[in-house]
C-alpha cells in the first residue's frame, strides 16, 4: 500500500518533522536558565514520543478503524492536552515567557511543506482533496505569512502587537478548521466527510507525526505567542 507514495513525499515530510523539532529545540534552548538541562530533557521526551508512535504506526496498530474509542486518540490527545495544560501551569510560565516569539512565529513555516505533502497524498488517494489547498484547507496562508509576521510584527523594535495577536488568532482558527475536517474525514464511525476517499494517511508512518507532533507543536507556538503578547509589553525577540 505504501508503495503507491513516491519516496520524495516521505523525505519532505520527515524533513518537515525534523524542522519542527529544530524550531522547538532552539526556542527551548534560548529559554532555559543557566546550567539548566530543560531543552535537553524536553527534546529527549519528544524523541521518545516520536519513536513510540512511529513504531506503532509502522506495525499498523492505529489502522484499526472499528475500535472505539479509536486508537488514534493515543496520538491526538496526550500531546495536544499537554500543549494546552502547560500554558495554564503557573510553574511553567517563566520558561514560556522566555521562548523567543520570533522562533515561535518562524516555526509556522513548516505549514507550507505540510500542505504540499497533503496535496501529494491526495493525488495518491490517501486523503480527500477537501483537506488540501484545493479544498477547504487554507492553512498554507499561515506558513507563507509567518516570515512577514516574524520580521515586521514581532521582530522589530517597533512591534505591531495588535497585528501579531490578530494573525495568531486567525492562523489558529485556520488550524482548527483543517484539523476538525481532517478528523471527521477519517474512516471511523463518526466520519462526516471524504466518504469516496477517506483520510487514511494519519494512521500510517511517518504521517502519524502530523497529528501526533506537528499539529501540537503549531498549537503550542500559537498559544505561547498569544500568552506573551497578552501579558508582556515588550516581547522577547
């Protein structure tokens, strides 16, 4: 089944995952206190997590479409809940406030290759075109506009705080839009879209890293940026 996908699709997606990891590690490294191993600890945890869900996907463990609750919940819930809960944890607040907001903004560049990979996967019928930029997925706009926001709204001394807030909220809504439709296009009992061609890519390696790592990373970047923008007068650059 996986032979249907050209090798370059795997290469681009794996490189995109590595780039996402790199943006996070850089931000964590810049935020950690002196003589602290916070970045190394978090990065080690993320590597273990990627390895864990990757191995399960390689063995087809998630591709059990009849089990309720769906096994894909193991991929989706823990990282996304963690990304949300850490924002509201007062003990993690000082660390989050030190992560450079420019790094968090540049991270959204990965959304461009992700959208290209989704389009490639639709061509080989691993997901519906509904989930690509030919359908209702406009998430690529967030990735294309990220460098502009990073340079002109959060990267300069004269920052455009309101513009950065509006951009983060708009890009977050675009993320919610595609994630919700992608979830409802999976071949599970609650499927609402893509009946002719359901979204099966996220059940297999390496594309399981999209809901299990890249999406939570993007969510974390938005939430942390908004936290900084709403609570600081001068954002970290």
